[in-house]
C-alpha cells in the first residue's frame, strides 16, 4: 500500500484518481489544486508517491517537481497530464519526475505505475 498525494487543479480528476487508488487499497494522504499548495503539503505529509498534473495555477507541476526534488532527491513524482508532447515529457523528467502518464489513461496504467515505484 502506498501513501499518495494527488496534485491536479481539476477536482473531478483528483476524485477519479482517488477512486482508482483506493480501490487498489492505496491511501490518499493529501490533495492539492496548485503547485505551491502541493509543495507545502509534500513537506507536511511526506507521501510515498505524488501524482502531478503539469497545468495548474500559481505554480505548474514542472516547477513544483523541481522544488520538491531539490529538497527531497528521493521523491517519487509521476506526471499525469494531457500534455503528452515529447518536450513536456522531457521537461518533466529533467525536473525529477520518475514517469509520465498521458490523460486519458486506463486505470490499470496508474496501478502498474504505482506498483513499479513501490517495489
């Protein structure tokens, strides 16, 4: 079981991910709708894994990833974004993301990805 934080400005996406993950017996420890809130909650909750959107207000997911990995190089951040262009994928990985899932996604893809980084 993983302790997961969801960072996405769309509440329906956080709800969708929460249902998928709780069904697979993972725990959602925190949620954030912007990168700056995600950063603060990461420090408080220290989740095993963060599922991060790229496009968010205040601070985007790539900047939030850079900031989280700057103080926690072991952070496991998986980008979940509709922006699947190669340049964004590369930016996310360069920022410290471990993986990239393109929306829309199959629930199995989320579960497999979480499992891979919990081993």
